[in-house]
């Protein structure tokens, strides 16, 4: 079981969290012309690396805040957790 | 090649089964092949077999990083079905059903295909309506679909919990009686043996480390056992697709996730088909040995670890015990995991790529095993003819950017909850 350190609440069991996917994806800016390619990149295309992966998690059964986790996708080692704006 | 039969079995019994031929050779890689298939799983081996059989291309290598039968072909729960609503998925998988029915004879290897049927359970009137719609779509594509009411389901699985005060009472279900199971290792071994006998080189313990591309055309690949030249390369590596895509500077609509399964201790026959309990994130069948074979959700976060975590197994078995209370008294024998190439719409990709001579076969999500023959057949056609077959033209790589999704369950792009 993963032990995830919520940046707001501290160490908690994986069971309190929901996964939110790749944390490096940014939405194309609003009120601007968006090309098909930009939209494709945002909605569908993912690197899904083997190794270090920055991802979003949601402390859904806790403080309900979203935050980011840097984790190894093979060993599941968590290197750091941080607030989205950090 | 030595033919397997009751006579060869008796004959070899006299020599204590010590004189059987090797099922396939262990060749050193040649300098050049007409086609190289990366990935010696079910799909890769089937592709090589159909390249040789249907297209007479026998100067083929199958490159496998591990060993034959060590990946998802040996890690799945062996379910074979074609209960899809969309035409592209339904036709493709029904084509595969016909290949499954003759597979043991064709490969001269008993794959123990057993059409014991599948039931998807429904728990509301709305779900019954949705299943009626899916069943009708299936029947329009010539697939046997039967909508069962509560009493009919009870006749088939009387040991399920049919109380009315449970969270998900059983209203009925959608059955495909021609669906079934097969012995998954035998499928890999059967395809490998036949491909080998027609001249295909099966090269194990050989990792691909890079690709050679000149002027937009693929010319060869680098491996841990030397460089290999080839003008046509097929990528068939399931959960490792993203790793090889990175070496090709490609980003794909695929995420790699871990899926677990488990079996109980063997018990006497209790369940003759496959039952899926979608509301409880659980499905089950009983193997010929008597083990209850069970699975459910992904672990839920990107993963390349071929083993999973306990919370998911607990979650799956909680659903299992809710449906079949007798499971609570069984001991679990073992659990294992495999890494899935989860596509953004839940349907696969079998297509050419922007690199000339590079072909892509991925995105099998939970359901790669049933598609082994149809995927191999269509991928072989795509590679040999350098164009997609009508059976796999819906599985295009650019369908995401073009908006022609095949989202069978309407779940969207969160691959980890689909």
C-alpha cells in the first residue's frame, strides 16, 4: 500500500486518496485560438514514463485538496509531494 | 515438425518423454529480416504466424525481452468474448471468435477453448434497457446475445446472492453463450511452435534499445543481441508501448497501468461460465482445475510494476463476496499483476505510423487475450500489404485527434477508472 504525504495533512494511507493522472499536462489558454494538435496533446496524448512521474492526487477522504506527487512508476517510491502551485 | 497426436504421445511414453523435439528453436539473430515483430506475446506470435501462413512472409523475427509466455499472455484471466456494441469492435472480435473455434486443430496444439458463456449482470431497469440495446447491436452483427431476466440468471448461477435488500440486486443480465475461456499458455506456445516451423525466428532474452530511422523510413533496430536490419517493424509490446514510443520520439494516447488477478484454492465445479459484476468491480470464472479465477479494477495509478498492491485485491474480493457469499470461506492461492496499455477510449490501435515501415499494435486495455487471433491476423495484413484491413480500419491512431472515438463504455479519457 502506498503511504502518501498530503502537503496539507501529512502521511496518510493510499485509501484516503484518489488518483488524478499526469500532473504535467496544462490546459490550452482560454479565449484563444486552439489548434487541433494542441487539443489532442491536452486531451489524449500522454508520455506515461517508466520511472519518475509527476502526477495529481486528490485527498478525497481527507482535506479534499488536490496536490502533486513525484513517484517512480516501477518501484512506487514517492520522492516528494507538493502543492500544485509550487 | 513433429505432429502432436495420441500416437506420438504413446510413442514418446516408451522413451519416458525424453525425446520430444523442442517446440521452437533458439536461434541467434540474423543481420537482416523482411519483418521484425517486437514483442513475443500472444499478439506478436500470432502476427508472425499469420505473416507466414497468410502472406508467405517467412523471413521474420519475433524479438522478446523476456521469455515466451512471461508477459500478459500468461497473466490474463483467459476470457474470450465478442459482446461489443460498436460495429468496429463487434466485427473484429467476432472474426476472432471463428479463429478461436478452429485454433486447436489449426495449431495442432490443444488450447482447450471452452465456449462456456459469459453473463454481464444488470442491477436496474435502466441497465436492462442498456443491455437490450447492446444485445440488439450484437445480434445485428451476427453475435449471439441473450437478454436474461432474474429467474433465468438464477437458474445459471443459483449460488449468487439473490436477496432483494442488497446494494445491487440482480435484475437480469446479458449473456453471450458462445463466449468462453482457453488455456492461455497453450495459445502462446501453439502460435510460437507453428510460426517457428514455417521459418520464423523466435528470439528470447533480447531487448530493443533503439531504432534506426533514415528520411522518415525505418531501416532497423538495435538490440541487446546486436543490430538487426529490417524495412518493416511491428510494435506489439502492450504495457511497454510507451517505453518504446519514447525511443521513437512518439507520444501516444496510451497510459500504462497495472491490473491484478487472483485465484482461490481449487474446489469442485460450482460455476460453469464467466460472470461479470460490473457494479461491484468484479468478474469471475472457474478454471478446469477448480480454482475460482477473479479480477476487477486497475490498481489506479500509472505503473510498470508487474505486481500490485493489496487494497485493490481487497476491493475486488469485497465485490466478489457481495455477489457470491460462499467465496468468503475460500483461501486465496495466489495473486499476480500485468501491465496494461490503456488507450484513451478503451479500444485498441492497429495502424501504420508516420514513420514509413513502422506499424503499431497497442491499446488492448483489459481485453488483449480474446483478440490474440484477430489482432495477429489483421496486424499481419497491415504489415504485409502496407495498408489496414477493413476489420481494423476503425482502430486508427488518428481517430482521437479526428474525433472518431470507439468509446464502448462512454468513460472518457481517465484510463485509470475505465
